C-alpha cells in the first residue's frame, strides 16, 4: 500500500491534549484516488480508478469487521478482520495491485 498523498489534500484536525495535528483524508497515487470520511456511523475509505469504485467500511467506533463494498453506498461484498485483506479485495475490484492503493493517514488504523 502506498502512503503517497497528492495535491489538494484535505485534512482533519485533532485537538487531543490541546495540540492540533492534521491527518490526510485524501490521497492519490498511480492513477487511484482515495478518500476517507466518517458518515452515518461508519468510517469509509473509498478508492476510485478509471470510473470504478471500491469502499472499505467500518463502524465509527473502529472495532468491527471491515466490509468491502462496490462504493460508499454499494452492496456489501465481503467482510474481513484485517485491513490488509480488505485492501486486497478493494485492489482486485479496481484491477490494480495492493501496493498501488494510496491510503490516507486518517484511515491507516482501520481493521481489528
């Protein structure tokens, strides 16, 4: 997996212990765009390439299995305990290798 972030990177701020730390919520590498967001009680990591999408979803508390979907609102295709297995499935859906997937900082801790 690639940690390369691209221009136009968005950030999320954390004010834990009075400090401000930005985590990237978007990344782009190898023609693949990645977007991390929290919506409707879920953490969503969506990859887009050549008009195709794959989303890895986890509950907002971050302790449940990861669900791989065909997009943010798509049907669930499979569940995984490990982030690496979910990334592998997402890469397969996009027709790329796992090493090509950029992962924004904010999503790096997904999985059990």
